[in-house]
C-alpha cells in the first residue's frame, strides 16, 4: 500500500509557519558565501529593477535614497549629466502615454457612435 503524501492544508497555520522557518534557516545555513551573495543579489535586483507601477517604483526610490543617504542627490545629478540626451524623463513618457490612450479612447467612442447608425 502506497503511503499518503502530506499536503500543506493538513497543517495548522502555526505548524506551517514553523516548517517554513525551519526551511529558511536550513536553506540559508547551507549556502556558501558565494551562493549567498548571488542569491541576495538576485533578490535585490528583482526588487529594484522589476518594479510595477508607481507604488513599487516609489518604494524602490525610497530604499535607494535611504541607502545612499546624503550622496543620493549628487549621484542622481551625475547620472543625469552623463545620460542627459539619451532618455526621456518618466513624467514626460507617462504624459505622452496618457495622451495616446486618451486619443485612442476618443477614437473608439467616435467609432462606436458611427457604427451604431450603420445598420
């Protein structure tokens, strides 16, 4: 007779939390220093680069600001000077995108009105 596999829903929340904590501790303790650095780099990269929406972008901005402290403004100014002609600022991109979406929406409404009378 085959032994029944356990599933997470058979554990209480407390039991599941203890299991997760045990896993985290054992996993971290088994990493070499190089593996740990790579893992942390991957997590931070995902956290900072893969932001979605304004809220996450603001969180990433605040985290970077806190990390760099008083140097943050100077770092930004240096980056802006280095790449001033290459990129369009975020607020300009957002305004252009919003304008295009508004125009598409107006065109769709106009098309719907026109189609309504074409029977």
